């Protein structure tokens, strides 16, 4: 059996050769590159997914997507059994596999070494859930994963076209005996849409949710949102633009475009009094925007979601008389300083800062009864501990409580069912946000007015080696090259309310610069000065 498996792998190495001299690393978003140079890495990731599934004795997910990247790119990332990102310790195995050239003897020797270390056999059971986005390259790349995984006798559950959050959801459901939900796309829609309807209908005085116009980035989320829009049409009017019928994926549209350029998607003319939002190519990011009475573009990003959700949950916990609940917000260094200040000093909600990357945010959120995390780019979710879920259920069923207390507890339970706790999910977050608007009688303008952002600017700096930049303190302080942080501190000191940091990108060969200052002009100048310093120190 081992000989046959090795033979099959050898054939795949010949069919999908590794480009000479190419090196890749498994980052926050897995492996990501131009799609035409990816088949070889799919061979290795099919093997890794099989080994992970054998070790965990559970279903593991493989998602083919490049998220907000251009359509010419693609990528692959693995999903752990409870819907989490791949355990960090296994990123080492992923990177090791990527270093091997197409020498079958050397690669197979490493596979056997891993199987011995992990105490698994080629014939041990392995189940892999596979899905992909709408890129033309995704289907052939998924085919390579399927072939490779079957070398180690894996069973493939092919979910075809899905958003990344949907695959995270079905993997968890499959491994959780369906206690979290049913491991089908229909089960996903049933859970979210039913919970949204229940939450609106049980809430006395809830306003009918206002129309929302969604820029779907010409991606997979457009297909899925149209189903949600049709199913919930009696409750909310969702218009889907950039639905993939005309434009190109992530081309001058999508959440990343709107967030970074701070302007609406190309071709969408904003009208006063209407509410808009953008998701990204694989539907895990969400940002809202509108045009105000002064015809100014206004955007609400991940920081705003953290504040909105914390406010709603804190209010409902008080109304339900559920005390001693440990609630916290987790941010990265990209969070606007005003949001951090508002959470800590106005709402009195503790805030933790972690390095950029969902895996860091998600892990820290597990320290709380209710952990809210959002990256500034609009990717995030809420985690609820088993203990708080049990307390809420008990409160709903407790006949000695007042009707108001039980209603608030029931609203919390419905809200939990809207949220996709496995990972940031643009569709789930959109529904959760619209429900909060309806229940709290909140407009998008009022949401924006909760606090005022400090003006900020983000830039990219092309460098010959991004690993030259090393950081500490949740990426807020640069430790290498030597004296670069001293220069940044010197520059920042010249600006009122100045703050800036630099970090190597996890997905591109660039260094990212972030800057805040009292005015937009100063934020732009600060960012540019820091950019010049990075260029000088990385020559």
C-alpha cells in the first residue's frame, strides 16, 4: 500500500512540477500567489490536510481562495476541526513541505517521518471538506487537492462553491455532532436567517430594517447573498451590486478597496439617505459606508463593529440581569485610537491588543465569556463561552424572572445564532448589524457619531526583503533594523496625536506603514515620512 501511495505521489510531482527557485511561506492567509504557479503547492497541501485529519481523527477543511486579492491570484488554507484557522504548530509542517523540490524519494521520506512522529498510517481514516471561490483557477486547483489527498486514502466531502466562512461553519458542524448546526449550506442559511427573523419578530417596537445596498465584489458572496435577500425579503430589502455578471473580482470594488482608498466602489453613485456596505471576494470582510448631508463619504470599519456589538451585548446583559460576565474587545495595532479610547473610557470595556492576524484575535477572544474581535479591515466575529450560553438559556427558561429579563436573554440567544463564531463572516455580520439597527432604533449616522476617528493613512513600501522588518509589542514597536524605531519615534513626536508603526505584510512582499495624526494632512505627511525612513533603513 505504501509503495502504491508513493507511486501516485510521484506521478503528481511530475504532472504538477514545482517552479525552479520558488519559495513560499504559509502565512495568515495560508499560501497565496499567482494562480498559475500554485498547482505544486496544492499537491503538498492535500497531503498535509490528510495528515491533519488523521491526527485529529476529525474532518479538516481545505479552502481554495485568494480572498480580496486580484482575480489572477489564488491560494489555499486549511481549517481545523472546530472551524478555527490551522493550528500554528502545523504551519511549520506546511512550510517544510513547501521547501521540498520534486524529488519523490526525499519528499516521501519526510512524509513517512511525519507519519511516524504523528503516529498515523496511510490507511488511517481521513475526511476532508473541500470548497472554492468563483475564480476560474479554483476548480482545477481543487482537483489537485483532491488527487493529492487521495494518495493518503482520504475521503473528500466536496462542497464546491462556498464562501470561506461557510466552509469554516460546515467543518465545525460536521465535527460537533451537528450541535452547532447542520453541516450543509442549507443548514448554514437556515440557522442565520431563522435567527435573524426570530430576533426581529420577538423584539417589541423593532423597526423594519432599512434597505441596504451591498457591493459584493463580484465574488462568491454575491451568489450567497442573493439567496439570503430572497429568503428575508419580507423583513429586509437587500440589493446586491457587483454580483459578478459584469465586473471582475475585487476590481475597484469590495471591502478592501473601500477601506484602503476610503471611497465608494467604482461605478456606484452614492445617494443621500441610503445605506451601503461592501464585502470582499470570499465574503469574510464587511465595511459600511454612506454619503452625509454635506456630500462627504463616510465609512464604518471593523473598529465600529466592535463598538456597536459591545454596546448592544452590554445593554442586553444588563436588561437580562446577567451579572459577572467577562466581556472584552480584541484589537490589533491598526485599530483607530479613538475606538480604543471610547471602549475603555466611555463604555468601560477592557481592550486587548494582539498581532495582526485572525488566528491571534480568535485565540485571545477565547479568554472572555464574550470576546469581540474585529480587524480594522472589517474581518471579525464574536465568541461566546459555553458558560455564558448556559447562563442565557437558564435565564430564558427561568419563570421567576420578569418578562423583560427573559426577553433580553432570548434576544441574546437569537443574536448568538446569527453570529458565525468560527471566523469572521460578512453575511452573518451584515444580518447581526441590521438586527441591532432595528432593535436599538439606530441609524447609520448615529452609529458613526458614537465617536470621531483620528485621521489615519496606510501605505505600502516595496522592499527587497520584508523579513528585515521585525516587531514586538503586538507589532507596535520595530526591533529591526536597528534604530529604525528611534527614527519613527522622532518623526511621530512632531505631530499632534501622532502614532505610527510599521510591519512586514503577511501576504505580500511589502512593508505596511500605518499613521494617525490630528488632521488628515498631518496623517498623510507622517505616513510619508515614515515610509521614507523604512526605505532608507532597508536599502
